């Protein structure tokens, strides 16, 4: 299995970090988890793209995790030789998001259908909504969802990908919780979105202070990883983005509570399992 952190940024625009998105490659299939800002640029760098995605899985419907869904839908549609609905998995509400995204694209869909004689079908999503349980299973790759805690954002899920004898967890935005512990139990790799409260607390901007209570801190992620006996902890969606050269501080903070491997991810960082 391979994990590629396509985008390691957050809602805050960053010239070197795309929005949240992680690619998991297993048994010749490409699974995309979340689709933040710039996901198709980073996917191109990882030699995959909208037509090749086996499925797109959303952890929750916060805009930083879904903003480029429309780009994926459009480019899969115009890049496919025939009807090729996008398999889209996510928490309840995902179907409505897909419908609204397609509605938003209706002008563009009309222009392109009128211009390309051979494009005589409309883009579509094949949606599976999940809260707790199997989200995908083709006999070779199995993906299990469990509820996470990103309150007041609800519902939210994390995913456990099991394939080739390995386990990877894509947690999304969440504080430590029972669902997350279940997903992480014995995982080879655990990818967690994190913040560093010690850097956020001094910033006098109330809207930034609001994010403190619904994300895992680096310490929280380390505690979850340690409790679950995870092999490698991957920190992503870093808020605030580490100043260049300060990544070792993030790593040290995680190592204080976790004895396994710690990675402070950057865009297009890869892990082979
Ligand atoms: Zn969120
Ligand atoms: Zn987020």
C-alpha cells in the first residue's frame, strides 16, 4: 500500500500547501480522501487523476475538505470515453452535496454538451452515505468508517483501509474519541489532521481561537496513536502551517507522547507500506 499526502494545508491559503487531500493506493486502485484546494494539481504530480479514482471518500462536509469536488466531477466527466459516474462516499449529507454541486455546474454542463457532439451524457455521482461500518469492499480492499467527533460539525467519519495485509487510517478533523480509537487499533499508519494550540492561543483573532476545541492537537494525535499501538503517525492539515525549519518542533511534541515513527507531512510526501 502507498499513502501520498496530496494536500497538507488547511482553510488558510498557503503557497506551498494545497488543501486537505490524501491518496491511498492499494491493489492497483486509487482512493482519494477529501478534495481540498488544488487536489487535481497535486493528483497530476502523483500520476493519477479524476478518471483513475476508484472512489472519492469524504470525512466531512467542511468546505476546506470538499471545495474541489466540482473540479473532480467535471474533469472525470469530460475525460471519460463514456458514462462514468464518480463513486462518492461520505457521511449523511454527501448525496445532497453532490446534487447541489451538479446543480452549480449546470451552465457549464450545458455549454460542453452543446459544443461536443460525442458528449451526450451528463456527469453523475454514485453516492454511498456511511456513518459506521463498511464503506467499500471489493474483496481485495476493504474500507470501514466510524463516527468521529468534530462537534458542532456533524456528522463526520474517519476511515480504516485494509488491504495487502496492511492497515491505514485517514482520520479527518476530530478530537480523540471512541470511534477514532476503534479505527486506529493496530494500524500501520494513522494520518491525523492537527493543530498546535501553543501557536494559536497567542493570536488575537477570535475566529482562530474557535478552532481549538474541535481538532486534535499534536499531543492528542500522539496519545491516540500510542493508545492504539499505531506504527507511523502522519501529521497533516497543519494549523498554523509550520514556519520553514520548524517541523522538528512538531515532531518532538508528538514524540513526547508516542514511541513510533512520526512524520510531519508536506505535499506529495509518500509512505510505502
Ligand atoms: Zn473540519
Ligand atoms: Zn479541516
